[in-house]
C-alpha cells in the first residue's frame, strides 16, 4: 500500500480502537482502519473512514452494544 504522506509503498492497514467523548457520553469504536507507514512514521485515516466515524457517533444508539461503556464496531 502506498503512503499518502511520503509515497513509500511500505504502508500497512491496521485496525485500532478509539475512544470518543467522556463520562456518560463515552463511545469506543473498534476495528477502525488506520494506515500506518513505517517509513515516515505517520498514521492516518482516509476521508471515508472519518465520515463513517462521524456517522457512527451521530447514530451511536443503533450501532453500539452496551458493555461497561458503549462500544461500536466499525464496518
């Protein structure tokens, strides 16, 4: 995969979990695709991923499963 920052072809797709909000409004989204480049050290998300995160946050009740805190699965 080609890195959008440095152009090197060693970029890799990883899946991560991120936490949004705090207190009663906290939401964890799992399996978010993040592009990581070992050559330049940058990690970033594509625009489509960022739009999907915003959609999940907007409709959190339909995407999340109650655990100790609300957790949503990306994709």
